[in-house]
């Protein structure tokens, strides 16, 4: 799958319309990677992919990260630093896909190629391109799996959603709403978390995408209803925290946890029965292909094209579970561990 996606993107770059940009040799190309944090394993892997690709192509790479998820000010300052340094392109996972738009627009006006990784801007064409998982599909997959796994009991499920933060950025609502739709719940406004009126949803809380936040959010929701039996989490660190809160109450055996990320620690948690199913992303691929796109832009002026029918380039998603259900394609945790975060 990785090879196929890479070939598709390189083909798209090669056939894209010429954009007005001054050619440059690889030796003179500067690029920047700006992630939400430098502690989340997802972004650590993304940095690994960008660094390896930059080294392979002789590109000078600067890396920046917010202090916490949602640290917009640090990311804005990083964008401005990249422009001032004369970089040819920026790869960025925006902490707030709306608040960062003016800085990104200014960078593009200064002649930089800006590619969003994982989290689309709003609107998507704020950036030149987006390399990402189909986050809505990732949510739908785990929602469908959870519903099928519960069978008739899905009709009386007690659901908790552990989301990212109060800003409700695109990656947050896409995964949440995808999960709920996959589970068979009317999501009302698909860009808003929490407007559903389905009685099965006990409540939602925010986690900042980390283990401590997941634990606290789960504790809060269990106080609301200790009978929760389905937990959706924005990512696997939040899922690990939720599991610890459930374990402290002796509930870890009878609650179904689903998540998105597919990192090696998360897939190991699938293997150990902590997470029932997760949707695997490919952050190393997103970042390495982003560097290749910046190189192509600097040397020839070409920009990457979107996947047909989408407003982003789809880097793929796989459902990982050791409890497969009929009609929903999936990979085992053993398969997932062999390809996690490639």
C-alpha cells in the first residue's frame, strides 16, 4: 500500500500544472516541518520521516513544534521564521486549522509551498496541498466495527467520546463524526461535535490528545454514568489514559475502546486487548512525501495534485483489530506491527 501511494503522488507531482516558482538545486533548498507537539509519538514518527527524506535529497530541514496541542502562537512564530529563513516549503500539522490561516496565506504569498499534514486547513485550499489520512473514513471504520462487534447490544450502548480540544478543529470533528456515523448515529452538523440527540451518547470530553487528558476525561464521564461501555478516542495516547481510568474502576474488561492512529504502541495495545480496534495512519509517509513535493516545487515549480474526488491527497488508512467482523476489511495486530506508521 505504501509503495502504491508513493507512486501515485509522484505521478501527480510530475503531471501537475507548472507554477511560477524559481528553480533551485537540491543543495540550496530549505524546508520546515512544524508539528503540534514533539512528544506525541505520531509527530515523532512524522519528524523521522521528514528528516530521513531531507537527508536523502540533500535538503536543509528545520523542525518546530508547539509546546502542547493547541499552541497556535508557537506555530505562527515558526511559520514566520521559515519565511524569514528563505525556506522553499513548509510542512505543517496545524494546531488550529482556522487561526493559522493568515500566517499560512502570508507564507504562500511570499512564494513558499505550504503542505498540511494529517490535519486539513479550513478551507482546505488555505494550503497548497494536504497529505492526510481520510480522517472521516478512519472514524467510520471503527464505528462500523464497534457496532458490528456489539451486535444487538449496539441499540442500547452507552457511548463516551474522548475528543481533542475545545477548538474542534477538522481532524477532531472528522474522526468523531465518522465514528458516530459508522455506529449508526445521526450526526446533525458534520462539522460540530456534541450536537447529536441520540440517547446512547452519555457525553464528550477533551483530552488534548495525551494519556493524562484521556484518563481525566474518562474519569469525568464515568462520574456522569459508570455504565459506559463504548469509548471512542481521538488517538491512542488518549485511549491508553481512558483504559487506566477504567481499570481503576474494575471496568477494563467490559468496555469497548476504539481509536485512530495505528502507532506501534497503539497496535501493541490492540494485541493486548486494551484497544478493540484502531484505524492506522501513515505519518512517516506523509512527511517523506511532503519533502519530495517541496523538492519538486523548488526545482520545477510543480505542485502536488489531490486524490481524485477529494480535496486532499489520501495517504491511506487500515483497520487493525484481532476481532474481525464480517464485511469490514481489517488487519490483525501482527500485520499491523509489521507496518505501523510506515
